[in-house]
């Protein structure tokens, strides 16, 4: 696990997990590749891991940083029906990278 001020989700390998603590909720994001993720943590929108399109994070004025999730900003994603969601302010970002298994023959 790594705690970070920000993370570029597009640079993470599929299977990476992000633990996002916002002012109001705790989200778990599984990176599937590119902007595609599964998110859970909201009791109505995503109580179970739900496929969404990650947009990034925005500042108070709504200026979007595509693909980035950053402490102090607001996580944004689109649901399967293209409904935009903006979370409360991100307080902490933790990254869990998948273990790399090597096999020797």
C-alpha cells in the first residue's frame, strides 16, 4: 500500500486498487485499464463494485484534471447510464498495486 497526494489512474496496471477517503464516504476503485474502473462505496449509486468511466478530479470551480485523483479535489465519474457523479472532497488516496508473481523454471 502507498499513500499518495495524487494518482494518475491511466498509469496503473489493471488490478490496482485505490482506497479513496472523501469527506463523506469511503470508495474502493478497481482499475480495469484506461478510464474503465469498478467503484463501490456509495449506498445508492454503487453499493457493490459497479463499472463506471472515471473522468478524473475537479477543483471547486469544476476544472477537471482528466484521469487524476488528487487529495483536496472532487472525484468525478460517469455511471453506465452516463449520469455524472461528483463526490465530496477527497481527503486521502491509498494505492494497492497487484502482486507480481514470477515463476522460475
